[in-house]
């Protein structure tokens, strides 16, 4: 093989390796514990009324997936700290969110604009119960059943729509580190 071709091949391999390394470092890659993946930050604030808010936060994971977390606030207090509720594959567009509530306004379900009837988050302001929040002691089946039970009043108040809860399968085991809480304004 001609030495010019060999030199070109070596140059390309070194360049590709260096670019790949730099990309993985900028996305939080590298050795474990080296540094956390960067926060993507707050993606959407769902102001339910003057006193109640659901904040959707995103975090880029080491494998370049986009993880999503929610935080619930009421009367200026965090009533549900940042809780993982799903992730998307690398390169997926950021999601846009919508919400639905029961007639009394106490139970709220959050979905994406694209799949507005598939509920990703449920929160009951009367009891403080939140789904898919869990302590790791529920089985996937128990978590799913709890989500369906929490969803029943929302379906009863919206007979023209049939809401479903998304599969809880991807919610266990517990996901990577939770982003810091965003203090209410």
C-alpha cells in the first residue's frame, strides 16, 4: 500500500476517534463519576391556576437519551419533588405537553400534545398522591393498577374522551439521578 494512503487512513482514524471522544465528553460521557450529564433544564411550566403548577424538566443522559422529570407545586410549596416519568431515544424532538383535570380541579393528568389521551403523569392535589411516583416497592403491575385507579375520575369527568395511562414497564428500576428541584417563584 502506498504510504500516502496509509497516512491518510491513519489521519482519518485519529480524527474520527478524537471527534467521537469530544462529543461523548460534551454530552456527559467519560468515566463513571467524572461529571454529571448536563441539565437540559425546564422544558415546560403547566400553570394549572394561580397557585398550582407542574414543571416538566429534561436531562440529557450519558447515552444521549432525553430523560423527563416532573415536579408539582401548590401554594408556593413543592408537593412532589422531581420524579422521572420517561425518556426518548437520541435525536428525538423535544415533547410538548398538555393537561386535563377533573371537574373539581383536584386531579390532573398530563399528556403530550401528540398523544393527548395517553396520560404520562397524574397528580391528586386533595390527597397528594402522584403517579408514576413510586418508592421502588411496587411491582410494575401494582404501579400500573394504581395509575389506572387514579385515572378513573378523569375518565368519568370526560366521557367524550377515553384516557389511558402509559405503560409503567419503563419506570423500573429507578432511573438515573434526579435533577435538582426548581424553587417556585
